[in-house]
């Protein structure tokens, strides 16, 4: 049996998500679980060489966003593709990025305590 076939036999149920709304009414949907591989990757980030602790922190925040964000509705426009979600996060102003990071931190503490660094 090929790899694609094995994947198809897995659960087709979508991951459960939690919605978070900012002060402007934008909605960020985050998944409530991470795969064991993602958890290993998060732990490995601390061991990777980086120019500074700030670089590691930034990479961890992007990785968490990339793996947890399912959709982000901004001004009524839903973003659901991984590229557009990550691109929007990277282009966000500082206040929006702070809200997203705070929301991710809150979400991880509540739903994914095994991922807390």
C-alpha cells in the first residue's frame, strides 16, 4: 500500500478549532491539537543555532502560528491557505502581531500545555 493510500485511511474528521476575536471583530481560528512531529520540532528549536534568542523566539512564534492557524477573517475576508495566512501574519502591523502572539500564548497554555516552552 502506498503512502497516499495510508493517509487516506486515517480520520477524515477535521481538527477541532477555537475562534478568537480581536477588538476590530477579526476572527482567528486555531486548532486545538498539534501532531507529535510538530511538538518534536518545537522542542528542537531551542537546540538550533541562531543569531540570538530573539531569532529563536521569532521562529517559534511563526512556527506556532503556521501550525495552529486554520483561518483568519479580516474585515470580512476569510484567509484559509497556509501561504496567505503566514504572509498576512508577516505583513501585520506591530499591534496585530502582538495580539496574535498573545492569543497564541493563551491558546497554547489552555489547550496545549505540552507545547509550552
